[in-house]
C-alpha cells in the first residue's frame, strides 16, 4: 500500500497525464485500481503498444538517477531529477501506426547531445550517434545513468522499460581531460546576472516584468507566477522556454534563456471537458506543462498538507496579519508592526525602516548639518497589488539595494492597503509635499503599487525627485536611486559650501565680538582701577587731613596749655633752650629751670614735632633727651642755664 506522500505524488502525476482536474474523480479512479498508477492511466487512456508498462517501478516515480553534473555550454543546463511522467502520451491513431520513440539527453563535460531513437534500437546505436556528435570512439565511452544494471551495447531499449524522456552521461576515463576553458567563469558570471522575464498571462492579456537572479530556478519563477496569476504550478501551460530547459530545478543561467530579457507566455491548462486529442497534444511538449510535485497542488489539504506548508511564500490572499493596523494612534507603533510583519514575510534582510512620524523622519534626514543630511525614501506598500510580493522579495530585499539605502537614505514606510491609512498618508502628503504630489499618489491604481518616493530637502521646501513604481528591476531601481543620489550630492555640495562660508562668517563675527568683549573688559578693568586709585587717594587724603587736623588740634591744645614764657629779667632761674629742626631752622624759648621736661616736649609738639614721631637729642654729651624722665626738672637734667638741642625723626 502506498504511503501518504506516494499517494500525493501518484495523484499529481495521474492528473498531469490524464488532464482530470477534479480531485474526487481522480482519487476514485486510483482507488478502483488500488493506487496502481499504470493501471489507472491505462484504464483512462488505453495504450495498445504498452508505453506504460506494468513493471513501472517506484524508483521511476521519483525520477531517474543521474550521474555527476558538469558545466554546459551557454545553451546547456545542469541536469537534475524531474517528474517521471514527462513522457509523450500519443494519440491512439499514432500509436497504431508508429513505433514508440525515446528521447535521450546525454551529457559529456561541457556539451549536451539530444538523441531520439525507436525503443527497438540498442544501446550501441546510441553510442554510434554520440561517436559522430562528440568525436569520441565508441569503444572509449562508458554510457551511464541507466536505472537498471547489466546494460551493454547489445541491450535493446524496449527491454529496459524506459520513460519517453531520459538523461544519460558519458564517462571517458581513458581519455585525458580537456584543457581548462573560460566556460565555468562565464557560467558563474551568468549566475550573478539579473534576468528580466516578460511574462504574458494569456487569458487576461496582461504582462508582468519580473526580475530574477541567474541563480534562481525555473520552479521559483513558476511559484512567483502563481502568486501573480493564481494559476497553480501544475496547471500552468508555458510557451517560450528554451528546449534546454527540461527541468524545473534548473537555474535561469543554465536554462538557455536570452539575456538580459526573455519573453514567456503562461496560461491555464484546459478543463477535463476538452477533447482527448487536445489533452494528448498538450502533453507532447514538456516545456509547456509544468511538472507536478507533491507540494504543488492546491487540494493537498485532503492529504494532511497545509497550504502554508505547500508554498514557501504565500500569496497576499493567504496572509492573515495586516502590515499596519488601521487607525493607529501613534505612527511609531504602526511602523513597529510594519517592520515586524515585513520581516516575517520577506526575511530579515530588508531596509531599516525609520520608526517614528513622517515629520521626525524629515528632521532626521534634512535638518542636521549639511554633511550629515540624507535623502528620504518613502516606501508605500499595498497588499492587494500583484507586484508587491515580487517587488519586496526580489528588489527591496536585494542586498545591493538594502546596503545602498542604509548608507545614503532614511527609509520610512506606510501601508496603503486600508482606506483609512491611505487617507491619513494623503493628508500628510498634502501638508508636506503639496496637493500635486498627493493627487499623483491618489490616482495611482492598485496594480501600480508599491511605490517608492525619493525626497530631497531643499532649504524651505521638500522636493519629490522620483516616484518609482513596483514594475521595475533591481538594476533599474539601483539606477534611479543612484540618479537621485547624484542630484542630491550636487545640492549637498552647494549646501556644504554655503554652510562652510556661513560658519566662516560667523567665526569671524564671533572672533570680532570676543575681541570687542575683551577690549570692553580691559577698558572697564582700567576704569575700575583708576576709580579705585582715585578713591584710595581720596581716602588717604581724607586720613591725612584728619590726621593733620588732629595734630593741629593737639598742637593748639598743647600750645594753649603751655605755661607763659618767663621774661628775660625774671628773678627765677631761667633756662634758655635753642632747638634746631630737621629742616635747619631754629627756634628758641625760655623755660623756668624748675619746669618739667614734659613742658619742653609739649612746646616742641606745639611746633609740629610730636615726641611720638621725633626724638630730641642733646649735643654735649650726645644723648636722647626723649628717653629721659619727663617729670624731672630741667635743672635736674642739666638743661640749665642754656642748651642747644636738635630734632631728629624717629625711624
């Protein structure tokens, strides 16, 4: 009994070969034949020449085994396993008249050779054809890739029960390896290139411009087209793939498509009501009917497979969480949810979105120093646009775009899916950019989203340099970003020059102001010093005057307190003193011999020489009279009858 996974694969292959789209009908037919794929197909499409043999093994269901891969020419591809049922199901009339033909793709080093033979031919005949094509002796060839062992040159192909399409490879161990060529480098270069696929949806006559790297596989292209057209991979009918593109796991670089642009057409396979001849005719071109894998049919939930597990990147119809809450009060909180949801859908390699209001993004981008300013990139997301998934995953999350945006832009985002959020952004847009830009965004159709607005701050206004729509490529997106950066750089250099000149003028003015301030400080300090000096002089003068007045008062007081000078003819003993001043002047006075020395001191002080400041010296013998007892009489001190004294200032 087949397992669930085998049943899924058997069901997919059965539907691909018979054209029966009704799941219940297909399962019923398979259950009637106990899930024997060959018997079920022969029951629906009887074969008279036994193309589908009963010995069709489970190994065949999973695809033929292949040998080592090798680099191919520009039109070649890297072999890999494919669906077992890419064979031709010819019409009954052709089967009756013609033998069964087998197709072989044979790989040898950097070449692929296609060989078509009747199933009555032998392995040796294949080698003889390859000998002509490859210029290699048949005796030197080892033809590998058969599903069964014991194959020699005489083996008849019919006995191997081969499917219509087969892949083999040639080994030549006895021949020296060829000299190295530049082909591997060319293939590596192709893997790094970006291909533009112009895919026309046949039923609706609509074109999609899709950008893929050379390392992307055909299967990835078909799954992205499913997101755009809602045509499941197994129901896609293709035109335009090169004949070398025989396997969905093949890379675009190795598939042989045209660079840099290649046109393809896709449509939905006809329903089971089509004629048997139409169904059989469609199955004859392996490049037009996509392979069916176990995880590619939409009704897999009947076998316990969830839609989210079937498709690596779900379409917008399957997404549950909105990118941004409706009527969010705080723009920063809305941007936090946007960033988290964007990361969950498209991975962590994406632009760093500014968290905050649009006004705050303006401040960050435009209002710093000229050298620190950046362009503002506003990403407008729309979940209902068919271009959103491809634009986000293939372009906005490309490493080159992410790196360039982080270095040169402040990136701000908004979700336009909800009408309330769209109206809110249009209000902000009118306020900051004007009604013309707002009207331009308002008239954009849903399928023209997402939009990428490149904005530059210019002194008193904000200028929208570019509006990039979602139908672009990585190269075109980078070119338009760099073109905007060139315009911004030129403006930035002017702003830097103006800012430097303004700063130079301000520096000169600051220096002048500082010099003037220092000069004022010096003048004020000088003036204050002069004022202090004048005040000090005035204070000293006042003190001097007070001292003089005090001395004068003391002098007058002493002068008035002196006893009257005795007359020369007095009968009392009189001592005549002659006193010399420091200036050389002399003054004389008579004193009673009985008068105390203090009276002499008072007399000298009354003349302006207080004894606290001057000392009175005698000549013979030399002595300091001021050191004598002032209460003794002149007679006792031997200052009688006459004496010459002189005044000397004390130190």
